[in-house]
């Protein structure tokens, strides 16, 4: 009876997390002007930074080649990672099988060494 899970009706759905949170009043003109000036100044700063970058055309031309080099290196990394994992698996499985063989021989030795019969219930 303790495994019975009854849903809690009071938990509000995340779908309506921001329901009724939207401000219904308009912003004053001064606040709108301040926000637009801040947006314009940030845009001018970003444009000036982009203008200051030298050799933009060469960067765009070499973009595709750089992406191909990154993907080739990524494939090489994955291949090397696979090989490393394979070697680790071989080492761990060899160690595990060695332990199992030693245990099997030890049990055979114990079974043959036993002189008296023991009754197991």
C-alpha cells in the first residue's frame, strides 16, 4: 500500500510558469529612449571591434578549411581513444580471466585435498 503514488494536484505545471507575470503597463518614453541609446552604443562598439579585425576576407576564406581540419583531428582523436579503450579492455579482461583460472585451480585443489566427507545441508 505504501507503493501507491498519488499525484499532487497542487503542483503547477511548468508550462504556465510565467502566466500572469507580464507587466500590463507601458514603459515611459524616457526609459524607452535610454534602452534604445544603450542598444545603439553596444551596436556601435561591436561594429568598431569587427572593423578593427585585420584580414577578414582571408579568415572567411580559410573558415571551411579550418572546419575540415578540426573534423579530421576529431576523427583521429576518436580512433586513438577507441584503440586505448581496446587495450584497457584487453588488460582488464586478461587479469580477470587469470584470477578466474587461479580460483578454479584452487577449488580443484581444495576438492581433491579433502580427506573427510563433510555433510552440507
